[in-house]
C-alpha cells in the first residue's frame, strides 16, 4: 500500500502576498509613466497645424479666419487685456529640440511682423510668405530652438509656421517671453531673395494695440548677363566689343518701385581680350542687348538680342554667343561679255588714303580677291594694275569708304564687281552664191601699215582673233592685192564679225547648175503649156462636129401604139 502524507507536513508561503503587491505597484508605476509621456508628447499627436500654410489668413481660437490689419480689427469676443495669447500664466509648450520648458517668469510681448524692401524700405505686399521662429538665449543648440506657439480656445492649436497675409504682415498667434529670437524665412516673394535670419530681442512689455514690430528686410533678386564674342568664320574668341544693356520693359519690383523704364540704358558690358564680358547685377526682367562698339577690323552688329535676367539657381546664367563679322571688301573679276567666265590672276593695288600705304591683291581661280584688316573711318582706293591673256584691265578707280561702325555701303562684307574686256573679232569667209563657209581658200590679214599679222587657209570654220588692238585692217584673198576687204576694230565688248563674200569655182558650178535647172524648168513649162493648148483645140473641134440635140429629137419618128 502507498503511504499517506500527513496534513501536518504542508507549509504556508508568507512571501507570496508581498510579491503580488510589489508586482501591482510596478504595473501602476509604469502606467503613470506612460500617461505622463503621452501628456508630454501631446503636442506631436495630431494637434499641430501649420499657421497659414495654405493661405494668407490664419485660424485663431474662435475658428474664424483673421485678416484684419491689426489686433484692434479682430477680438473674437475676447478682452485682450485679460488674455495673454492663450497661454495664460502657464508655462510655454516644450519646443522642438529645446530640451525642456521655459520658466514662467518675466514679461511676454505681442509681436507684429512686416516685409519691407531692403533698398527702399517700402512694404512688400505678398501673402503666404512663411517663417519659422527660433529662440537662442535658453538652448544648448547652436542654431537655437524652434518655437511652437499654442492657442487654447476653443481647442488647443499649435503653430510651427507663420505666414503673411495679403498685405505682407502677420502677428504671432500668442505673446512670447522676453528673450533672444530670430525669424527664418522659408520662401521668398517673386523677384526677391530669401532674407537672412532676422534677429530681435524682447526685453520689455509690448501689448496687442502697440506690438513689438519686426521688419523682415528682403533684397530684390538680381543676376547678370553674360556674353561671349567669337569670330563668325573661325569661331575663335574676339576681344574688344562693347554692348549696351537696355530695359526692354518697365522693371518693377513687388514693393511698387520702378527700377528701370522701357528703353533705359542700365549698364554697359565690355568684352575682355578673350571675348568674354558680363554685366553688373541687374533686377529680374527682360533686357535688350545692343552692340555700340566693335573690335578693330570688325563690323558692329546691327541686330539686337533679348536677354532674360532670371532668379539665381546656384548655377551661372547662360552665355549669349555673339558672332563678330570681320569687315571685308570682296573683289570679283569676270569677263564683260560672259559674266560666268571668271578671271583669275588679275592684280589690284589698294591704297589707304589716310596713311598712303598700299597693298597688292590677286584674284584666285574663282575670280575673287578679299581685302581685310580694314581700318574704320578710312577711304580705300582700288585700281586694277594687271590682267591676264588678251583681256584689257579695268581703267576705272574705285573708292570704298569704311564707316565708323566698320561697314562698307552698310554691309560688313561689301562686293565690288569688276569686268575685263577682250576685243573679239570673227572673220567669216562665205561662198558668194552658196553662203556657206569656204574651204581651201588662202587669206592674209594686214594692219593699216601693211604689216601682215595673220595668214591662214580656210577649213570651213570661222577665224576668231582676240589680240587685235583698235584700228583699221584689211584682208587679201589668194594674195590678190587688187581686191582688199577692209575692216575696223573698235573698243567694244560685243563680238565684231567680218564677213568676206567670195566668188569661187563652187560658185561657178552652182551658177551653171542653177542655169541648167532653170532652163529645164522653162522647157518643161513650155511643153506643158503647148500640150494643154493642143488638148483644148481637139476638144473644141469635136464639139463643133456633133449635131444639136433638139434637131435630132425632131427627126426621130414616134414609136407605134399597140
């Protein structure tokens, strides 16, 4: 049998009630700590609201939007003398990064903020410009601690941001304790740069009717215009250009100040030896850039270009590329009669009338010669000194004036068209009867002094001469001095054709054949005429021999009747 345990052997545990009590106390303590933590962190659990983050109007304790120009315009049914901004005498809310609450001691002041132009001190009326408030005197943070202000009626609302109304002003939603503060701007009005942190000290009492005024001074945004000038042909930098910057419109900042008027010259840009230049800092807006001084040997630009001065973005503004055109005179020499026939190798003498210095130019195979490095305000004389072949050089003297803006006849590149003349003589021997070119005929050309210049045998082609000077000439056929064909060469660009009509053996044969043909035609015509006459006579006789038709009808008896 199993032995039984006696009742007297069981023992009572005296520590169990004490352990249960201690566990309960620890649980209650944890619960209290948790509730305290929730209370401390209540500012971050859904009650925060950006003050005016979405509009210039701000929400205040009674739930209405406040848009008055001063606290006297809105009291929401409150007596401001009895209300200190919703905070009462309670401690301020714990601030972000502050490390604890500020003590409830000293004075609290109302703060009014307005935006003004840093150059004109005029108000900037722009809504929804947002700021943060930082305190610097009671904090271990280098940048200060962000201030979160609260209102408590009809419910608690916490504010991290403060935004301007339409008139560019705002009040802090509650009074703040004396101390050192600054406003940090988060966005800027159009045409303005972000303001530097605005520091201020509150060390005496300011109430709502006459609050402490903080001016946020904003500087108008500015930027520069950049230019790079390069040679239009080589794209190499060209230094020495000068440009005016002209307002293309009225430049007005948001404080209402007209900074520049349309057409006003606001700056001058000088390009350095590398062709680069930039303007002073200009207010934002549209400008026209006009060249007023060109580099040496270059023509001034007649066209202007528009440059937009825009807000700085951290990168340099774009560079406006400007192509400089070199002043030049292009000589082009062609045949006077055939314009598409260019003359290469023609030489010219160019004289600078101011200095008397000369230079020589020679046309290339395309008939062109380019005159560059021309001084401004100088007249150049151009005269042809030599041509090629049988051409006659142009005897005219040309004057080309380079104006102060580096242009010739209003152009950066002027064209001077020059023609050379050659005296073209065509000898055209033809058969006097057949009017065709002759063959195997002997000719000789003489001048007026009886000097033989040319002799040839005709081959059915015309003889073309380009080396005859002006004067009188004659031609002998087969050395027959008794028969001269005289002509005159004149100074003209047109072709001078000399026609020589010759009576040759071919002419005799042609005349004989023509005579025979004519005789044959005459004989044939006589034969045909006589043949026609004979037929006509035979027809007439035959007609006379036939009896008349009426007489024959009378002599014929009538047919018998049946």
